[in-house]
C-alpha cells in the first residue's frame, strides 16, 4: 500500500489514480466534524416532534424475590406441630 497525496494535477489523468474519486469509507464521529462535513452551524432550528396521543399506561409490579426468601416466609407461616 502506498500513501500518496496529489499536490497538483497535470494535463493527463493517471488511470486509476486521478480519473476516479473514492468516497469516504467511514463518516465522522464527532459533532464538530459532522457540522464541517454538512456545512452546518452550531445553532440550527430543530424541527418540533409530533406529540404522541396513545401513551401506554404504566403499571407497577412487585420485584421478583429469591426462592429462599419465599420458602422462609412459607415456613414461618406454617403452624408448628
């Protein structure tokens, strides 16, 4: 593999080097680099999201306990003989 930088283009294209443009394989990760790529400033108006009408109702359920704790509870509640 050769790492080459093209400083200036001549009159003729070099086949496979200057006649094709290679797209980026990976996009930028950081927010500032994404802004640079799309020429966006830091202050962009955000589109308002539509409100959801059908919200699910939440219900509380008891936490699942260990089996040993349940057995102890059952043993204590039994009448002793």
